């Protein structure tokens, strides 16, 4: 081929490669555009009958466990690990090899032989037909490979446990986040409904006090004090609203709902009796529950089992491979007396490099197992500490909530007395509005501290590794995840 033709062919190949790359790049945005359609299909799969009703905290948790997209990723990873474990059984079976061939040779295979004594050669002869048809079926089984396959299968089962425990931990954190976001979202809705009407009155009260100050009606210091008290109360309420403003959007994302307007929340009322669980009396019992149930500890236990099995795997690799074999063969050559035959035997193979490097490989596997053991021990100490810290936080949150609840009750009584005093002509409108603002602030603080208390309880449950409700089954859920 001439140099010019080679250059032309090279240019054509380069151009084809460039066009192929550009075509691939042009297709990528279309694939990304499918995410919107997938999100729409996911939204349609949500239970609309549940979303149409006011959601309680248990309903929100159930929706999050069933429809949170991050949880579905963890679920798919678990199913993938289970599928890999199911496939590992095939590695323990004998290897079956079936071969067949058809060939034609021209001219035919003609051979002769030479007499070493006289140096003369005989006539040409053939023992093969021009057309050859052969078939073989051979089964081999290497005992070393079988042992390694058994160990690998046990490791894959342990990896399934490891992935399951990771999913459990992800669900615990998800439920913890849902509980915190739910109560803050409920508090935010209460603040928006109750405070909006009061806010206009507070602003008008501040304006009236400013006018009275400028016109020198009454004591100016008293007017300024009233303005400061009202504005400070409004500032504190605004700060509380800021703490809960994004809670509804966070809750929607946790439940797998695209729109914050697609669901309703149960309504809080000022006199609502809120359920509170007393702190546990025995912290040692909580710590023992955590050591028995924390997914991280169970995962490290599964990882330690994997590492121990790896030691045995490295030991088996240093041994010779002994494998029996049996096979059936057929050759259509008419010159053969027996066209079909069988053979059997034992093969021995020994990789001397694996034998020489075995001590170092086994030692390395032992070191990895010891690191896992040490990490599990350190994690156990961390778990015990987390439970203790979470319990302390819950106790303090409980104490603060009880005091705030008592303060809210007192402020409601003050508001009632201020209203009665004004009706009787012995009180002022400023004192009444100030009492209403203080009562609103105490009520909001009570509800926010209740949400903090629930979040502290959720952290304690997550620290102990408690499953608040049965976890969803893997296979039905993954089917729904793939077909929604």
C-alpha cells in the first residue's frame, strides 16, 4: 500500500473516531433529561390516599422508609450483594468443557517414515481423512479451587450481612432525620397560622407607643420599654421561625415527595397534650442494647469473618492443586479402530511462587484481621460513649422542655388575667398585648423544645440501634423500585 493511500485511510479513521465521539457527547444530555421523567413516575407511585390526609409522625416515617430514594439505593446494593452470593455456588461445581470441530484439509495429510538403520524411506501413507469431525466433553474438578470457592461463598454471605447492616444504619439515621424534620415542620405551620394575626397587632402596638412617645402622652420611658419588649419578642419569634422554616422542604425530600404542597401535616393546638417518654433509669442496660444491636458493630463482625476466611484462602493457595478429570471423546476418522473413547485421571499442579510467598501473604491477611478486631473494639467504645452522651442530651432536653411547658402555662394565665383586667377597666391594652406576645413566645418555645426533645429521643434510639418498626422486605421492594 502506498504512503498516500495509508495517509488517506488514517484520515478517514480519525474522522470516524471524532464523529463517533461527538455523537456520544450529543446523546448524554438526552439521558440526563430522563431524570425529570423518572421523578414524575416516582411521584405518581406515591400513595395519594395517605398524602391526602393529615400526616402523623408515624405516617411520615412509613413514607420515608418506603419511598426515600437514598434508601432504595441501599436496598439495590443489598439485592446486588445477595445476587453475588447466590452466584458463588457455581464456582464450587466441576468445570465442564464441550468442544466440537469440523475441518477439511487439502491436499490430504500424507506421511512417511525413515529407517534409521538403512536410511531408506517407505511409501507415503495417510491415517487421517481429508474431512475431520471431532467432539469432546471433559469434566475437571480442582480440589484447591473447590476449597477456595467455599471460602469465597462464605465471604459473600458475610458481605450480604455487611450491606444489610449498612442499610439498617441508613434507615436509623433516616428515621432520626424524619422525626426531627416532622416536628419542626408542624411547629412552623403552627407559628404561621397563629402568629400572623398577632404580628399585625404587635406592629400596631409598637406604632401606637411610638406615637404616644412623640406626642408626650404618658411616660416616655414606659413607652420605650414597651416598644423594646414587643420588638424583642418579635425578634425571638422570628428566630424560632427561621429555625423551622426549611423543615417542610427537608421532610418532603426525606419522604421522596417532590412538592411541599403535596402533603398535609397534623395540626398542633395550643393546649395539645404532648406525649413524653421518661428517661431510662439504667444506662448500663441501654449500652448493652446498643452493643447487641448497633449495625456498625454487626457489620464489623461480618468484616472480621471475611478477613479470617481470607487467611484460610491464602493458606489454600500455597497448596498444590489436585484435580480429577473424566472425559468422553469422539473422532469420525474412519482409519481409527475406536472412534469413541473415554479417559480419566488426576492432575497435580503446584505454583511454587505462591508457595514461596505464602508466609508473607498469610501474615498480611492476619494483620488485616487484627486491624478489624481493633477497629471493632474501638467502635464498641464509641458506641458506649454515644449512648451515654445521647442519654445525657435527652435528660437535659426533657428538663428544659418541662420548665418551658410550665412557663407557657404561667404565661397563658397571665394573658387571661390581663384580658380580664382590661375588661374591668383596671388594665391597659399595652399590658394585654405584651402578655399575649409573651404567651405566644412561650408556646412556640415549648413546641420547638418538644421537637428538640423528639430529636434527642430519636438520636438515643439510633445510638442504641433500635428498629422502631419492621424493616421492609428486600425482594418486593426492589421490584417496586425498578418498575415504579
